[in-house]
């Protein structure tokens, strides 16, 4: 009887955690447009950091564009959400990786 109770407890724990138990961390690179001044890259970084599931963001500027390397939890965000966030902030982007 005790093994059945342990199995039931373990199964309920797995079911309670849902899909997050199977989440995967992914890193992608975005090419971001309209990054033309010293305040643009920090805005892009802050915008991406606020997307639920994003854990790390690095932005590198270069001549009106920027490269944003973003690490995120696939159970909470996807590349489309990242692109949408930057676009909504006035910095259209596209995934390059």
C-alpha cells in the first residue's frame, strides 16, 4: 500500500507543476532596427527583459541597427513575443538565428 501512496504523491506533484516541468531555456539572436541613439539600446534591452520568461538580454549597437541576444524560457515566451515586444516599442526586429 505504501508504494501506491508514494506513486500517487509523485504523480500529483508532476501534474501540479504542469508544462513548466518540461520548459527549455533557449537563446536567440534578433536584428533590431531604428537603434540610432545612445538611449535606444538600453530601451531595447529593458523592453526584452520585461517579456515574461526572459532571463538574459545583451544588446550590441552598430550603425542604426543592433543585435540582441536573448535567453528565455520556452514555456513562457517565444521568438514571436520577443519580436512583437521590440516592434511595439518602435524597434522592429527579426530573428537571425
